[in-house]
C-alpha cells in the first residue's frame, strides 16, 4: 500500500502555534502509523508565502516580502523537529519550481477556456483576502474578521468554478469518505445546494505585487489560493515522474475547519478543469480552545509549541493532543488537563507498568526474558485483551480516530496492571514450586510491553524507542516497528537481556508547574476569571493618573540621570525623574506631563519623590531615549487621566 498525507501549507503571517502543531502532529502520526503498517509513505508540509497579508506584514516591519517570508518560514521549519515531526518534503510557494508550475497550470486552464476576464464589483474583506457574498455577512460584517468589507470595483480574471459544480456534487455522493468527518461533508453539500459563483483568481498589480504573475497578463498576479493549493501537486513533481504517478492517486489532505471551502470546493474544481483525478480524502479537524476561550493574540493566550515541549516534553504533548481531541470536534486545552493526562495515563498507568514489570524481571529472573510455561485462564484473557486492543487500534488510527485508537491501547495498559495485581509475582517468587508460573507471568508482561512499544511508535516515537531499547531491541527491529510481524503474540525471545533506561515519565508536580507558569507569559485564568497578565478594570482604576504642570526643574547633585521636578497636580509636589540625559531643566518649564499621583513616596539621592512621571522608552541610533508623555490638548493641572 501507498499513502501520501499533507498538512496545509501554513500562511506565514503568524508564528507557529498550537493549532499548527496539532495538524502537523496528526499528519506525522498518521504517516508513522502507515509506515508501521508497512506502507510506502510520503508526508508533505510547508509554507504559503504570497498575498496581501504577507505584503502588509513585511511593510509593517519595513522589510522586503521575501526577507520576511524567509524568516517566518524558517520558524516553521525549525519548529517541527522540536515536536519530533519527520516530513519528507517542506515546500515553499516561493520556490522557483512551484512558481513555474503554477504558471503552467494557469495557462492550461486559461487555454481551456475556464478562465475569463470580467469587471467585478464586490465586497472585499482584507482579512479573508477574498470577495465575500452578501450571504456570508453577519450584520454587514465579515463574521471572521468583524469588519465591514470594502466595496471594490475592478477588472479581474475568473475561474469557471460553476461549470464543475454538478460534477463535484456527484463525486461527493459517489465517494462517501471523500470529506470526513461527515459533518463537514454535509456542510459542503449544503453549500453546494446553492448555485456556485465563479472564483476571482487575480489581483491587479496596482493593488498587490507580491504574488505569482499571470502568464497571460503581466498586469495581474494570481489569487493566493490558486497558487497555494497547487503545492500538493508541485511538491511531488507534477506533471511527471515516478513520485507523482505513485502518490497523487492516494493523496489525503488534512486541514482545520477554517479552510474547508478552498479545499473542498476550489481545489477539486481546479483539478477537474486540469483534467486530473481528485485527491482521495479530505480530513477536517476542529479548533483548540485555551481554557475554554478561543486562542487569540489579543487575549494573549496563544500557545507556542516550543513552550509546551519545554514544559511537558514532546511525547506528552503529542499524546495529549491526540488523546484529548475527538477528531473533527473542538477541544479544550489547559495546562491542568495536560498535567492530569501525564500523571495518570503516562506516569501512573504506562510508566508504572513498565517500571514494575522490568524491576520484577530484574529481581526474579536476573534481568533476562524468562521462558514461559503453561497458559492459565488469566493468560487467555490477557491475549484476548491484546488482540482486541490491536484490532481497535489499527481500525481507528487508519480513519483518524486517534483518541479511540489510544483508548484501545490504554485498555491493554489497564488490563496488564490488573494482571500484575491478580497474579502477585512477588508471592509466586516466594514459592520454588511456582517458578514456572512466575516466569510465564513475567514473560507475558514483557510481551505486552513489547506490543505497547510497537503501537505507541507513531504517537510517542521517543518513548516507544526507549521502551524497545529497555526490552533489548534496536529501534527499527521489526518486532517493535512493523505491525504485521510485531503484532503477533509470543515474538519476544526468551534469554534476551533487558537494558537499563531512564524513567519513561517522571511525574509532573502540579504546584511546581503552576509556579513555573506564573512567572511566565499570560496564559492561565485566575480565580476572578481574568487571564493572567491582564488586569481587571478595577485594578487599573486604582492607579491614579493625573496631568501635572512642571513649575520648576533642577539637576540633582552627583547624579547624571535624575532631575528634581516641582509640579502642580493641582497641589504642588516634588517628583524625582530619571530623565536628565534626555531633557534639560529649562525645556521642561511650563510643560504638561502625566504622572502617577498615588505612588508611595520614595527617597532618591536624598530627595523625597511624591509620584512618578510617565515616559516612553525608545531607541534612537542604538541609544535609549526617554520621551515624556503628555496630553494632546490643553488640560488643567490635576485632571484625572483615564
Ligand atoms: Zn474576513
């Protein structure tokens, strides 16, 4: 069998966050799972680098778009090894090969008559980088960006998407697993029950230059989606070559639900126009909410993959996201939930099973895999549990039901722990006549661990490798890396020597973890419902900011930095400010500044300061510069600032 899995190519207007990491871990796990099943596999990810938003972001930073995309794309590329993601190809839409193929496809589709030129007047959302229909608006605004789209009239090129509407509907009906889970298939069919508009696929260069030029009109660049979607083909050598022939017929795309429409409608109709077979499957997942609220920059709760790995370890992160999210639905992420999973499922259940079993083999069998004897009823039951777990694991993992697949695996972990308690190896060890039974029990435990090491390889590659090594296997030994061979019971050889490894999952102390997080970026909710790092209005109100007029200023002896200011706010007070290097006393006279009026008095160089002057801290030619804050119009000394 052959499989080809892709993630979306990520838009480089943002740095990698939990959402990107989840999609990529899912693709990596699926890819590794297929390899475990002996398939010939390919896994592609990459970055999407053209379009309005990129040009804007680059302009904001005052750099060329290419310089900007190089930097952000590198951040994605550097993130994946941190979460043990091993892709076969990382494609960039600024790659020369991709650009030239996009132009070839545009020309082909144009020559076929599927691209036409027209005047268009529509509602354009900058955030979406596309025209919206009236129907899509909520209260006149783009529901995703909460802004009213701009009315734009311009000449553009259009792709005859409508021509392929019926063909697409038929395809979806004939291939029930073309879009999964079913809710998204239904969403697409419902959308397709209305007449489909043609797709505007150009942007005039007068408005945007950062894109791929249309081969048939140099005054336009192509719409970012027409460019980006083609990566799935250009990354495997389309239109020719072994890779393209081998992998395109089995292509499976993985996306988050926000980009359903481009993948379920634009892309298949583009492929139809190109005369190519459609991809085989589209897998759609939901969103991660952080502590039950949407992850967003403005709330300040964006979770970065590198921080998670630093806090919890790669494998805990991978296990958590795969176990916690029912594929297709939204799920909730919190530090507490991840610590709970780590302590219970990983440290307690799996970690203990491993360490107890291995410790007993060392103690009672000299650290060597013993020879099993006759089989008891308990053993038969264990074998049934193993067989069932393996079957459910394989079934669910192959259809993106990772949470169920792992639940099946943990039913084996749970049963094996019970098997220890039931059989009491420590009691068997006290009775010489029960030596054979003891050996059987120990063997069965080790064999269960071997099977666990094998099935966990796609999910927690590092942990699986450690477990395998502890059992005396090289990482790539078929007994722990190939389902068909290793999935059979009784493969572990008696006489094999166990190896020492570090504990699989050192427990995370919840209090320690909280302490660590408190010293860090805002993320968690506090008891009063506020996100840490953000303050409630009441707290802001407790700071008394006022307008003050400077009536006198003088240098403080023996200090280069400090000025003694006399201000009216409206009462007269003295404030010591560290601005002597930035302002002369003379230029401050009569100026209005903003002060913190209810600050505890403090003595600085012998002078009592009754408040604090606010200033912006900036940098000019590499040197720090303070700029006093003031009000824009005439205010009365003592006016409250709020
Ligand atoms: Zn929008």
